[in-house]
C-alpha cells in the first residue's frame, strides 16, 4: 500500500468513526431540545444557548478545534467573512448568537429544523420583501443579550479574498445605534493543506463535502473579533467592517481601526 492509498484509507476510517459519533450527537441534541421544551416555551436566549451546546458537541465529534482572539460580542450585530456551512457551527460554539442564513437551509434534512429551533432567521436574497422582513426581525432582537450574526458577502468563498459587503442588513443597527462587531474566520489544516480545500464555494454536493470534512486530520479554525462600533450610515458600516475583516484575515493581522466610525460606548 503506497502512501496515497494508505492516507485515503485512514481518511475513510476517520470519516466513518466520526459519522457514527456525529449521528449520536445529533440525536442527543434533539433529546436535549425536547427535554428543555418540556419545562416550558423556550425563549430566544435559551434557544441560542441550546444551539451553542449542540454545536460544541458536534465540533467535538467532527474533530474540529477552534480558538478565539479578541472578545466575542455580547449583543448587537456581528458580521464575518464566509467559507462554508461549518462557519455557523464554529461561531455558535464560540458564543451564543442568532444567525441569518439563506432560505434554502430551512429545507435541509435535520439541519434546517435545528437552525430554526436555534432562532435562525432565513432570508431569500432574491426578494426585497424577504430582506425587509429579516431586517425588521433583526431590529427586534437588537435589545436582547444575544448578538445576531450574518455574512454580508452573501455567499461562501474560497477564502482568497473578502467580497464586497452588502449593506442592507446593517440598517437596523444604524437606526438603533446598536454596536456592530467585525469578525473573521480562518480554517487551519494540518500538513500544509490549503484552506480552500475545506471551503464550500463550488458545486460540491453537501454530503460529499461533509464526508471530506469528517475525514480531515488536524482541522482547526481561528476566530478573530474586533471592537464593537456604532455607525451612522449603513454603507459606511459595510465598507469599514469589510476592511476590518479583510485586515483580520491577514496572517499577521493587527487591530484595524476604521477612520470614521464612532466607538461604541
């Protein structure tokens, strides 16, 4: 057996073992949700905490580690670059939060229901009315002690650059003078494997990508959080958080201070 064949064999064994663990974890997450639900209706904050505990368990079963630089936001908006569906699991493990996700996810087996149970907002970016409805829901959640996180690029990328941020969903925070926190995510893979190998940016089928992720050795993620800031204009917010995220994505990133933003009090 040559090295390539042996590596593929080990990867398949690793994926099989983690698949079994993941199946057990997903069943346990459902049980935890319904046990919590028996004690009464779950407020949004409790749903976010349930999702955080579930995502920590899922990451452990998938063999994915993460580390955090900076202080995760406690409320307001959080915006980040986007590499794959795994970003949602990793960010949620790091902090309780609500997500804005594409509408297609609600139709995914298990994961769609889990996202809804965790308080996720679903947006159809092709419909202005959907964006307006989600913006109104975000506005209602800005007073909660749990932040709302969305990916302003509007799609996952291969990580080589940070695409332009769409500004519309920044508007609720601008109107409410609520803090906006820039964050970045990076995948770090063992053996010099490029980050893009685990990004879900092309036409790869979900299950094929998940199998690849389950078989990956030495998969970790790095989350970086900037300082919360208040913005007076949604386009300024989009531009300045974009530049901040792009700076944090640099391997030797240093703190980036937008030139015209107002520091959050």
